[in-house]
C-alpha cells in the first residue's frame, strides 16, 4: 500500500514492492522475463517523468499563478490531510493544518516538478534525496506535538519544506543537512522566509547540534538502523522525538519517543514507512 511506504525511491520502490508480494521469488524463466520487462518500462517512465538531476530545472512553460498554487494547496490539505479517507487517521492539530495550508510546497521542489507539488507523493530533489509526501510531513509534525514556545531540532533538512512547516508553529527550528549542495540551497530558501526562526548548518546529523540543546522536540527525516545516542541526550525531559528506524532495504518503523523525568525513554511504533537512509556516522553503526 502506498501509504505504508510513503518515501519510496523510484525504481527501487517498484522493485521493493514486487519483492514484498513475492513476484521476484518465482524462479520460472517466464516470470523472470515479465518482471524484467516491467522494470524496464518502469525505468523509462520514471526517467521521463523525473529525470536524474542534482539541480532544479526551470521549464519554459507558463508557470501556474500564486492563486492556482494556493487552490491546489488548500485542496491538498482538505482531501489528503484533514479528511484523508479510509485507512488514514485525519490530522486534527489546527496549527499543523494552518502551516500546511500556508507553506508553498511548490517552492521547495525542482522547477520541472512544480506541477506535481501538491499531489500526495514524495518527489526527488536531487542527490538521491526526496521531499516527503505532504501527509507524512503533517503526521510527523503532529506526532511531535509542537508548541509556539518550542525549540525543535530537525535531522535531514533536504529541501527545507519540513523546517518551514515547523517554523510556522514553533519558536525556533535548528536543522542539519549532510549534503552540502542541498544544505546550501535550503539555507538560501529558509533565510529568505524565516531569517530569525530557522538556523541551518551542514554537518552529520547523527551527532545532533549541542549548541541549541536541550530540544523540546527532535524530528528525523531519514532512517537510521538505531536511534543515535547523541539525539537522545539532546532531547529535553518531557520532549518528543519522531524518527524512522530500520534498514533502507526493508520497511522501517516510524517511532515516537518520549523522554520522561529522570531520562527514561518510552517508545512506540506508529506505522511502517520507507525513508532514504541516514548517511555519515549512522551507516557505521551496527544494527541492533
């Protein structure tokens, strides 16, 4: 189900889906050929729709007006987030819904993908990274239970979209991106929109950001094999962390951690997801 795997990775996502339902386990040569044919067609479709690129592409077609994008954004919130239909719990936090209605997602994706900005799926932003689907952004934000007085740490800035949503709600957002090109691009975008509320640096998010600790909330937008100890240490007592945990080659679990008085950690699993992996020091840690 697409909802269960919101941040699939293009062709890898097709492969993973077929592997899960057992098609690739059939050893007959006919099935192998049909599977390879399917993957070839899927690759061509993906390449045409989302060409490989590391920089935004500005298309020559007439861009949609700001009013058109606003209508699409309001429809996105109404149909995908506030009333998502059977199988998905509705997002009810009024501040989260207001932030999702306000932040222009199309400004955080490459130019040639703006037409798809308000559909309910992830989009590539270059360097092997994605911007998460709107519903997942809204849900992870709600799970954090953000308040206007909070300081939040984000690991994995990406395009800056999640940080922008948080900036509409909380007092401060401290965000870290390990990919230099993405961090530089996001820094320019966020500095223009939230010059006093968002701090960003290019570094390995596994180690967190001690300068702003302790944080009322920590949100991680990439999957780690284990929960990084530095992040637990930098979470304030009474604070929450939302993080996908698991191997990038299989379904991960979206966890919500609460740090109780005295440092006790209570964790619960929310749903299966599929995020891009946390890189850097996280990849050197053994899976527990």
